[in-house]
């Protein structure tokens, strides 16, 4: 579907409010035509006639008002009556201005409400698409680019919606004015209308150019956002390598690219109004000359001529407004393409409504000839087969890049298998709903993820119905209660963005408390202690010991000393299980595990 039509479909739920806004704009147009007409008729109606007597030039003033319905002139008794007429005329104009102002307010408010509702809806839909998108889809996009689409591109839509009220008024005004002008002077109006196709061609041509450069600018804005995010999150690395100047240079170049594109768009947007103004001036000058000629010939009254010229001047303003709005619309359509790209993300597990829920499990896990690759031509996991009994602790070790993390990421279906099956208690995981599957699995990653909010908010994150007592009990089991109690507001203390106010060990223990409260049957520990100092590691290991009790656990470990008590150790290399056994059995085999162990003991 074309972008414009898809954009227009989003306005369908608000067609009632848009219709009311349109009616308001129509009333405004009629009011504007009304007070132009009153001024013209008053000019024609009120006349001052001078007469001479035989004895000398005595000026006698006679005031007449023209009865527009009967076509005859009615004399006024004196100047006071004429003044009264003028007062009534001014009162009528003032009344029309008030009415127009009231309907202008209604028009602006209705369109602003539509615009804000539309933006809220689009942002919510984009957020849901991102939240429910497969992990593989999200990995293909830079975080800064997605952020720019949700913020900057949607903001462009918002600006367009805000401009719609003004353009609606002028678009309604245009045909009303044309109808009145045709009635007053058909020939002159046809001459003016000849200019419209030329203006339309200009607006269309510049619009295409503006849309192209707007697409470039939005992409470059995303580049700026991505680079800024990378700098903020990687500032320690940047400083440690004294790469501030390098990063500043890269950022300046990105900014320069955006600047050059912005200038190209500015040239197009700045060129259109003067051209429209020039063509409008030619039209007005032509009309003025012809109008003067018709007044001289008696084919047009002075009042009608004044009204005609004033309305022509006013009529070209809507044309300029439409031209300017077209610039905004083209920028909006460029943003719309980026927005719809996100809205077209495939939803993860889109067969959810049809799949049965996974019942509470004991924790038996089986991998049957599992094959997986992020790219189907490059397999990362190759023919993996093993079975885990409920409550067993399985350690995954091996050289970096061997596929350990990728393998455990297949269990909660972060990625879909290329072939093979994974079963939990005999249930194929691709035949049950994602929600019911993931509720029975908890992950404690190496890089702890905490969210903005309080300590309590983060502990109950997976169980929002849990009470404070449940959270405190989980924190005690995770060795976190003691340091939480010392915080300024205890469990109600804000932890800052991503937990920046906490040490690494404290963050990890809160993460463990969160997993304990979730009470999963299957647990994944992905290098959970590798980034901690010895003291913090000891406390976290104690917490993990409680968390692992009675649960099927997969432990990814770099330090082999942390997995010596695992029920079974799987050694992965090149995406395959090359060794399997207990710590002692693998040492006795003298294979890769023993070599890795000896290397670490020498460090």
C-alpha cells in the first residue's frame, strides 16, 4: 500500500472530529467572505452628492443607501442616519469576527486532539512492535536508529498534525472564495484560475525533492543518536584509549553530513514561497488592471472592485499555505516510511493464540539434533544432542565463540531453530506459547539489567503481584537485604538508570533476588560472576547456591573453578559438544577441558 494511503488510514478512527473541524473551517470561510462583502456593499451603498444653487456653490449633502434586494436607492434623512448605518455595519463585522474566532478555536482544538491521539497511538504501536519483535530482528538494527524512529520521526508526524488545522481552514476557504469571485466577475476569475496548474506543478516538483532530502536527514539523525548512545555507554573505553578526539572527529563528520542534507532541503523549502509569491503578484496585478478598466467602463462597481481585489489577495494566501504544508507533508511521509518499517516488524510467536500453554514442569530438558545459525549458511550450533534430568546442574564451558551463550538462548526461544527439537518434560518448546514457556525460565546474565525505579520495583519485576514481604524474603535469600536496608529509603530507594547507583555485586544480587521471586523451574546463569571482585563473587555465589537448589540449571562459566561441582560439564568447541562428563572425568580424559583448566591455573 502507498505510504500516503497507509498514513491516511490512521486517521479513520478520528473521522468524526475531523468532520467537525471541517464544518468549523467552513463557517470561518463564510464569516470571512461575509465581512468582505459587507465592506464592499457599504462602499457602494453610502454616497455623498454635491449640488449647486443658482446664487453660488452651496454644497448640500444627500446620503443614500442602496437596497440590494430591490435595486433602488433610498435617501437617508440626515448625516446622523448615515453614521448609524456605519455603526451597524461595523457591529456586523465585529460580530462576524467573534463568530470566526470561536470557530477557529474549535477547529484548532479538534485537530490538536486528533494529532495528539494519533501520536500516542503510533508510539504505542511502535513500542509494542519493538518489544514483541524477535531478538534476531532487533539485533539487526542499531539502538539509536530505533530510538530516532520512535522519537524524531513520530515528532515530525506531530508537527504535521499541528499544521493541518491551518491548512484545512485555507483549503476550505479557497473554493468558497472562488465561487464568490466567479459570481462577481467570471472572466477575471477564469484568468486567475489559469495560474493554478502552474502553482500545482511547482508545489509537486519541490515536494518530491524535499521528501528525498528529508529521508536522508532522518537517517542521519538516527546516525547521530546511535553515535551519541555508543559514546555515553562506552565512555570508559573511549577515555582509557584516549580516543576522545577520534570520536569527536567521527561525530563532527556525521553532523556535517546532516548539515549538508539540511541545507539542500532548506534551499528547496526556501525557494518555493518566493516563486509562489511571484506568480501570485502577477495574478493580482493582472486582476487589478482589468478591474480598474471594468470600473471605468461601468461594468463593475467600486465596492465590488474593492472586495474582488481584497479577496484575490486573500485567496493566494491559501495557495502559499498549501505549498508550505506540502513541504511539511513530504517530510512527514519520509518519516512515515521509517515508522511503517518498524510497524511491519514480525511479531514474535505470532501463532500464540493457537498454541497451548506449557503446564508447570519438573525441569527435564532434551536437545535433539539441534542446528542453528544466525545466517542459515553459517551454522553456529551443530547437531547438539543431550538430556538433562530435573534438578541437574549442567555447566557449559569451552573456548570463546564456541556457541555456549547461543545454545542457552535457544531454550527460551530467543531464536528459532533451523532444525531439530528442544523439549521440556516432553513438550516441544515450539509447540507451546512463549509466555507460558518463559515464565518457567529465569536468566541471570553477566551484564546485569536493572530498570529505572526503586529497588522494590526491580525485585518484583517478574512478579508484579508480589508484596513487600515476598520481596524482602527473596532479597534475604540473595544476600541483598543487608545493603538494601542501609540505603536512604530502603526498598523504596531509586536506583538510577540501569542501576548506576549500585556496585556490580549489589546489582547482581538484586538480579538474583528477582530470579528467586520468580521461582522458575529452569535457570540459566550466563557468566553471572565473571565481572565481580573476589568479595562480591563469594556473596553472589552463595546467593546462586540458594537459587539453584532443586532447579534445573545451565551454567555458562569462563572460570572453571566455579563449575567443579556441576553434575555434568559439556565442553563446546566450534558449535559441537566435544566432551561431556564430571569435573574429574574430564580431567582424566586429558582433552580440551584439562588443557583449559591447566591454562587457568597458570594465570
